[in-house]
């Protein structure tokens, strides 16, 4: 029997790539978007869902269960970027980012758990970020929201062991997607003490995304995890040096690692 998959943010980028790859391999895939009418040509159904609106989450999950009678895998892929000096990012933008990157996935998890518990089976995959393993300059809010999702997954896993429900994180590095176009950029202010270093870092970040890896790499990683009997707690997907940066943080003194990051961002 084909597994039924829910992918939040399945209309573009990594989510679209995952959805198409799984559909081609016989899975029953449902993606989501805040504006599904824009994606009538999608290779898999796109349902209306805003991760900041719990009613839309509950409705979409209910629709899938009504259509298919089960839900085997939920992939929390919807996310939002945010850049800027933390001092200059408005509080409402920080909260909005956490609503999308942290509270949104939690609410999706809460919505799918009753059905998975009823089935005595299920898998939840949280798409986080390698940036969530370190506090990156001018990406601190993004790092914090993704890092929080990484940590809460560790707790969730232990709480769900008795229900035969697995949960894991997959942390991508830089991929060639449209995330830079959709992220919140704190404006470069003429009189800002951060104008020059933030401007330089912003340019570097956008270059990394533009030259990032093919999202197909993430799709293949997700497929492999779905077919793994007992998924690990954490997976990292991306270029070698991006993954290696996590290992370096574990072994280097904090100030040495901080200096490496500052040199990388030319600070």
C-alpha cells in the first residue's frame, strides 16, 4: 500500500522537489500552499494551508484523512528566512519568523499525531537548517528558530516512542531555491552602525543561495529516510564544508570557532 505523505510548503523549492520525487516513486503526496490556486499544474495536489493558522492546518489534515483513510508521513518543510542585525529587526518580525519556523511545525505535528497514534505508526520529518547548529551573524533569528526546532524534535522523539511514531530532523545547507526572495530583510539603513558589515554579509548570503546545491539532493535524502526502519535523530544534507562546520563546532574552542565564522563573513 502506497504511503500517504503531507508536505507543508510543497509548491516550490525543496518542498516541490520532494513532492515530485516521491510522486514519481508511487507515494500519494499532498503539498500545501497559502495560495494553492497558483499551482494548478502541480504534479501532486496542493491544498490550502498557512502554518500560522491552526484552523487551516486542522482542515488540511482532516481532508487528507477523509480522502485516504490514513496519513503515514508529515514533512514540515514550510519555512521563512530572515536577515538583519538583531538590534534592528522589529520584534513583530522576530515573532512572525518563529510562528512560521517553530510554532507552525509544532502545530502541524499536533494535528497529525492523533491519526498516527490511531494507526500505531507514522513518521514526521522536520526540515531544519545547518544554520540551526550555530548562531550566524545577521541570521541570528533564523538560526535560533531552526535550532529550536532541532532541539524540540529530540524531546518529541522520546515522548512518542511508546506510540511507534518516529520523528527526525533533516538540516539542509544552501540550496538553489527562491528562499532569498521570500525572506524578511531588515533594511540597510544609511545611519546604521551595521550598514557596512550587514551589507557585505547580505551579499554573501545571497550568493550562497544562488550557487547552492540542487534541491533534488534533499528529495533523495527524504526518500531514503522514509525507507529507513529506524531513522536517526539528525541528518545533514549539503556541501561537505557546510556539514563539516557542525563537526568543527563540536571540537574547536568556542572563540576559535567564532573567529572562523567572522573570517568567513569578513567581519
